């Protein structure tokens, strides 16, 4: 039996509304659980690691900081272009291991890939920046899980 907890099983406070503090903390919890599914060996990663899936752009994780309770890293796709590689969305993520939360600290202000730019502009109308960054991570991890990126990190 798997010990993985699925975020859809997490209780949601009746006070939670998109953009408020309770909802943001619930989103951080969901991000953590999804990251643990996407990168099962998250605690063991160091330096720069890549997960590749046939027919998809590589997913790159670059560790910036490790401490007993937190890890900070960059998570991004590496797109090939005529002028070299493009890193997008270039999310800087901090994982709070003791609290079981993950937060996007920063991301590319102007997405270089048109699909990511369209998602950002559509969502920004209704949400603040912190909420937007973390919703993007949450949905992006779901997408990466459906493509199978979780199977290529820890081999």
C-alpha cells in the first residue's frame, strides 16, 4: 500500500476562498504533496537534475540551497529554439520539509513560451501574484505527472 497522500483528500476549511490566507496555505500543502509525487527522491537531489520524457521538453531542477528544514530550487522546462535553449517558466520553489509546504518564490515575469504566457495572462485578471504563481505550479505539476516525468528523476 502506498504511503502517498493525495491532496484531493485534504480537508479544506469552510473559510477558504481563492486568494485568502487559508486558501494560500492549503495551496502550499497541495504543492508539496504534488512535488513529492513528481520528484519522489526530492530530499536526495543535489546540483542539477533532469527528467526527460519522449517527445517532450526536458524538465530541469537546479538546487540553489539545502538546509535541514528547507530546500530552494529552480524548476523549469528547457525548450529548444533556433537561438539555443529557452528556460521557461523558470520557477524558484522553496520546500518547507518540516511544515509539508512548497511555495513558488519567483517566476519569469514574461513567459517566453506562448502557451505559458497565455495561461498567465488569463489567470492574472482574477488573482494576485503569489496566488497565481502557486496555482501555476500546482497545475503544471499535474500536467507533468500525466506525462510521466516522475519516473525519470531517481534512476
